C-alpha cells in the first residue's frame, strides 16, 4: 500500500476528520490502559497526524523504512501514543496492540525509539527532533539526491529551545525545501506577556499565581477553600519574562494586596521573584512564595508536590496563614 498526497474535497475532508477522532480515541484508550502517558498532547495533533498519514505522506506499509518513503519525526515524543495509533490505523499492526502501551514486554514505549521499524529517531529529549529532521532532509537533498520529504511535528513549549531555531537557520541556509516543520500550538488565544485570570469572584481574598502543574494545584486549592467560604483568585501568568505586571497588580489590589506564588522550581530566578519585581513599586502588597527549597528527588507526583510544599493542601495552608497575618 502506498499513501500519496492528494486534493481535499468535502468527502475526503470528512474522512480525515473521522480518522482524527479515531486517533484521539486510540490515544485515550491506550494511555488509560497504561495508567500513564500524555493523552492531551496526542489529541492536540490528531488532525495533523490524520492529514499527514492519510492524505500527504508517501510511504509503504510493507516497508516502513523504505528508501523512497517520506520521513516523519515526532519531536514532541511524549505524544508517541498517537504516532502508534496512526500506524495501527494505517494497518501496520493490530489496533489491539495499542493497549499494550508502556508494558514491560511491549515495544510501544512512552517515547518513540528506533527499536520500532517505523521510527527513525528517538525523541524523548525535547528540542532535538527538528535538528535530526534537518539532517535527514540535508541527506535526502544533497547526498541521496532523492525526492522524499521529511515532516517534523514540534511542540509549542520546545519551540523556545535554541536548538530548534539553530535547526531553522541551518535549514534556511541550505534551502531544505524538502523539510516540513509543523508547530503544534494547542493553547487557546494565549499571548506572550499576557496573563489569564482563570478563577475569579467578587469576594476573592487572595491572588494565587501558578504555572503548569502548580496552576492545577491552585485550582484544586480554590475548590477546597470554597467549601469553607474562602474564595481566591487564580492567575496563569503564561510567560514569566515578560510578565504581565499590570494584570498582577490590578488583581492584587482587588484581593487585599495578598499574593501567593506557587512553582515547581527553585525560588531563585523563578515565578516568585518575577512577581515580586512586578509589584515592587506598589505599596501594601504582600507576596508569599511557595517553591522547591531543596535538591529534589524522584517519586510519585502527588508525593513530590506535598514533600516540597507546592501541593493544593500546601496552598490552602498558605492562604490561611496570609489571611491570619
């Protein structure tokens, strides 16, 4: 079987939408069966994978590493379950195998490895995929002198890595028109330097600012505190440099000048210090910083959040402390 690029009419478009949804379902089912993984990172690129694997890329199922095949590099390797789903949907192996994700006797690991016959590059370390893809594209154009193309899907977070932009510069310099870099940006209308208030009421007593995992802990803390009649405002800063000083200041003033920052990071040079700098010119604003205060170690997520004082329970305690001062 050879899959070739083609035009997208209304029927084909609907077919690709249906395949994208099937890939989402496979990803969710496999990560659920494994009890681990990144289903949301998979779901955000479902349409991309559907269009690439079932309407754009040239490859043969019987020979996934065929010399004339287009190449695919999943730089955001933690989305491996949807890569596996795409190949299963294409017919390379049974869909039932997807439920063996991350099992000790399965080659469908948490990140793609070349142990699999459809993976050219191991992509566990973010920011490296485009470098490899650029090298493959250079080889194809100038050494193999072949017409295959190289497709690389890059996560929005890793796109900030210098290595990604060095690869872009390399590709531009060598005119690698056989390389297609696709940046996955699932965030909804987020802007650099613009924070977002994700929880708010007219009776908020404290502003809590968190990033990524600590943002979710802050929201859980808000639910716990609300049971006792204490409301807090929760802010996602999105970026730390630049930081949205205006939003932080205005919300702090609306919540009695009380701010708590929570970060899974050392206190030096992180979110807390950025917020302190943002409000340094303001009177009557208190900032309490929750951060990792010692060299961390491995463990389960919930255990580590508690151990280092940045869990929902720790945020609840910090809110009660700052209100009692």
